[in-house]
C-alpha cells in the first residue's frame, strides 16, 4: 500500500507560495510532487491538488477573479467532482470561492491592514479527514499573511455551513475561545477555513505549509509543526 | 455592426462592510465636511465593443459583469451603454 500522495501544485502567474508547499510535500514528506503551470489540463495523476498562496494575476479586479478562468480550473473542478482532494491556501481559498467550489467570498480586512502574524485557530468538525492527524488537539497556531481575508457569506449560507459542519478552522485565543478580539480580519463567525459539503475541498486563509519544517521546531508543543499535521491527515484518510 | 461605449458600475452590496469607504469618510470629516454621512467605494469599468444592436450589447455586458466584473456574492452592478456615431465611411 502506498504511503504517499501524488501532489500537484498549481502555479498561476503571481503565485508565490507554490515552492513552499512543494518543499513540504516533496522534501519533508517525500511525496511525489509536481508544479503545474496554470495552462495544464490533465490532472489524472494526482490525489491532491493545491492552489497556493500569492497574488494570482496581480489580484486585479478581485483576488482570484481572473485565476478562475485559467485553463487548469476546469480540470480542478472535475478533480473535485471526482471526490479527490483540493486544498486552497490563502489566495487559493480566494480562487476556490470565485470558482464557486466553495461558498462565500473573501473581502478586505475589516481594519484595512495587511496582516502578517501567527494566530490561534480552534479546530472544528474534527471528524473531517483534514483534521484526522491532530489527535486530541483542539487549538493550533498557524501563520497568516493577507489583506483580503475577511470571510463573508449571506445569513443562509452561514447557517448552512454551520449545520453541515463545513467550518474547519475558527480564529480563537490560545485557550480556544472564539472571541471578537481573536478575530484578525473581521471574518463572519471567525471563519478561517471551510470545506465543501462532501469534505474533499478545503479553503483556508492560514498557511499550513509555513508551520511544517522540523528543522524550525523546538518541541512538539510549540505549534511549529501544526501545519504538517494537515497534510499528514490526508494520508491517513487516503490510505487508512 | 455598431460601436458602443459602456460603463459598468460595480458596488458592494449594502450588507457587506466597506472598511475603505469608512476610512475615506473619516478623511472627509477631517477635511471639515462633517455632514457627509456615508461613503461607499466601488469600481467603474469602461468598455468599448462592437455589436449588432444595443440589446445584444447589453446582453453581453450583463453576462461579462455577472461572470467576471462583479462577484454577485458581495457586489451588484449597473450598466450604461451609449452608441457611438458610426465612423465616416
């Protein structure tokens, strides 16, 4: 039984976290990893497609609005419809909402600042495959870096996300309390990451690939590997 | 075929916060115009296009605005179309 996932990382003009993700999946996890130019249309070789962070097409018009029309996106939709994994990080999350693979939208941070920080997240819906490797953990800490990360959806959509347990990460304090003070960008319901109803498409503003290198970790309790667990979770889900 | 000039006005839905608008409003107040009660910032996209008639142009512009220029989840749009005088022949 294979103990790896085949990873394809989409490179749009303006993506800038593609190589960071590739470093994690290829160098740290030793999974077969391919960078895919946004004009690629055949994704049949891959278990996991990652839409990385960055500023695709300069974020012109709206973040992710133009990337949605890249040739690869039709294949990403087919990949998602087949039940395979799709992970959108930061700009990738914005692209997934623009492509309607996830509901809602990401708008300008409430206080207008571009935020580069590490934030605590409460793990929700721990039955979802993406969170299987976190064990008893209920609070993790991951880096964020965005100017347009304020999650917005209408009231009905929010109610649906809550009812279907599609919210995987909420901004919280170190104890896991979801409070207005722990919300860095004004996201409704403190939402930092959501999945589709089936659970195979995840979009998140925090960067798991930036908390995944054992060389930068002092101890398991310092949160420096909290992002690696996300990738490892998929392996558990995929190969049991 | 006729030539048209169009403007698409894209604005945030009232239910979506516009922090940039609030910041500009604060600037206007500092300028002394404290009677300004709200500011919302949107986009104007100007397009020139060729189409058979005005109705065709409007239908195409509506599709372009709905699919790309505006995100219906957070924004609404309004279109103005003006027919340009035919080029001298």
